[in-house]
């Protein structure tokens, strides 16, 4: 029985149309890999990228560190208990964004249909590039070789007819591999996997299915849609179709980053307004610097607060004129902070610039207050100083106060 409930094979409809060729390209331990380019002596050793503070989290871990159980987003304190011998490297986000831009340029030289998912991974529809560049496997190897030669890092490439299966393929061939799952192999391959491989099946949903004897993708495919709907609601039909390799979503090109921001977890939860204000100013400078480095301006500024009980809120405000100035971002973030009722101490604070536009094509109308433009001019000078002497050479005076946490 196929995914439509009939006796037609699930792949019958796939052969009736022109096959798509979709790739999921994912860097291997991206932040760590970028750092090892300048610290080759650390290759083969457990390495973690993140701030060494106890309340921070792992941003990236080498495969040697992962062998000890270290994972991205894990609390740093837990990671250090698991792997006390790991070398900790503080992140350099500006460098990562620069390498990411070079990576996306490589993708876009292969096909115009590139959908970035994050700084280090993307879906590519290379259907139209096959006549020009050769068969899918050759294109995948071309991308991997260019990433290695031009960027000095490794990539894993999954190739299939759908996004879903391409993503599974890249995950299964990590690190530094390539896996092609052809149309005729798709359903047999999927049916060999555990049910957790399906998008939308988390640990709790897997437990629900296991109680019904459904433990593999093949089990899902063999279960009537009506039964899955009864167990999982609207998700039931979705996972049933995925179990038969059906994922009609196209690769949707994204030309601009959706947002740029920064956040910080405090070593100790705080209700100190002065400390929150200084941290907002520091995050505003980090966010504005990344905006200018990317050639972007933002129409919306968002504030993120996470409280002691881990509850999280966000507030945002759209500004009349797009901004890339730290002082203007800080002013909006401060207004948002003052508008929030804080029921308990704050664990994390974040600032994010959203609704991004290309600064080169956006008219920045000056406000009546000349200080707005003065701030922008001053910060552009600071950018030049930072590029020459480093990020700690010039800082706002308030960020030099003891306990400010300036970096």
C-alpha cells in the first residue's frame, strides 16, 4: 500500500515527473574546524568552542570531544565534567560569518537555488546544474573538494530527491562523507531506519508509538493513516508521507540573513538594572558590528530575556528608519527592557536585529537629532580601529566598568 492508501507503489508518482536532485551540505563541527585552521596542533584532540564560564553552553565540539558525550548546546559545566582534558576556545563570530559568506558563494557558483539553514549548512537544488557540471555524485564531490581547498574545512553531503532524505543522508555520512540515495533506494533505505529518523518524531512521540509496537519507519509506513492521526493528531499524516519518502517542499533561496544578534548568560542570575543596562549596551555593539560587517541594516529590534525558572520572553519594536548603530539599537532595547514586568531574576539577556535589508540599497534618512548620524560615523571609525588592533582596543567607557563583563 502506498502513502495515498491505495495499492500503488509509493514511488510510482516520482517516476512520472522529472526527478529532482537536492543536496544537503553541512560542515563538520564548523566553529571548531574554522579555529583549527590557525591551530593545527589541536587536530585530533578534544576541542570545544564556547566561553569557559560555568553558565555558558557548548557552541561546537570536535568529534574527539563528542566521543566523550559532549554536544552542542550542552552546558559548559557538564561538558567539562565529561571531558576535562578538552581545550576550550572562545568563539570568534565575525570570522565564522566571514567563512560562512565564502561558503555560500561556493554554493551559489553551483546553483542559484540555495536555501541556507544556518551559517554552515544549506539545501541546494542542483537539478539544473547536472548538464553543466555532471552527475549528482560528481557535483557533490566538487563542492566538497572546493570547500576543503578554498576554506580549509570539511563538508558532508547528502544527495536525494527530497529535502528530508537529503538531510538524513548528510547526517548518516558524517564526518567528511558523501551519501547518495537514489529514487529507487529511497523507500527501502527509509524503512531500515528507527522511527526517530522522521521529522516530527521526538523522544516523547517515539514513546507513544513504541507503546503501539511502532519502532521503525517501516512500522509507520505499514500503519493506516487513520490510526496515526488518532495517535498523533495532524502530525500523523505528515509522518506517514515522510515514511514513504514524500516531501514536496522546494528549495527556497534566501538571499539575506533573517536576523543578526547576540546574547549572554550571566554567571549569577541578576535583577541589577545597571548590570542589565551595561550588558544590553555590550550586546548592542556586538550586534551592530555584525550588521555593518554584513552590510545590513535592521528595521526591527528584539529583546530576549530568560528568567531564573528558564521561562523566556521576547519583545520587539519596528523603527521608522533602518539602523546599524549600536547606540540606536541600545536605545530601543532599553525601552523594551523598561516595558517588561520582570517577575524574577534574569538568567540570560539577548539583543537581535530583524527585518534586515541591504545597507547599500537602503536609504538611511537622517533624524532631526544630529547625534544619530554622529553615532553612526563614530562607530564606523571604531570598526576600522577594531579591524586593525582587535576587538578590545576601543570600548565605550561604560563597558570598562568593573563587573561589566566586557570582552
